[in-house]
């Protein structure tokens, strides 16, 4: 009987985005100033569907901030944490 060898390769990647001007705002959930992205721009960094984002918002794991002009910002720190948690589950 022939001897078999199984090789498993695991890879992981992390992309850090920096624009010319990165928006920062106070995230009450993190209790710190964090980098944020407008919810309209989420498609630039992720292929997440709006339903998945809403589920994460409702769970409290994704931090949403409202600005004075009533636009919605997402805390990138919480988004990265949620994506990492989803990968491990």
C-alpha cells in the first residue's frame, strides 16, 4: 500500500487602507478616537451586503456613528474585529 502525505497550507491576509485624508471621529462604543468610513463608501473596502451590515449593527458588534449632517459612519476598528471574528467561526 502506498504511503500518503497530506499537506495543508493556510493563508491569511490583511489590507490596510489609507486615503489622502482619513476621517477620524470619536466612537462612543470604543471610548476612543477611531478611523471611520461613510456607510455609502463601504463597497470600496468590502463586498458585504447591506443585510449583513444591519445584522452586525443590531448585534452591537459594529459601531455606527451619526454625524451632525445625519450621515452614517462606521468605526473601522469594529468592522475589522467583526470580519476577523466571522473568519474564525
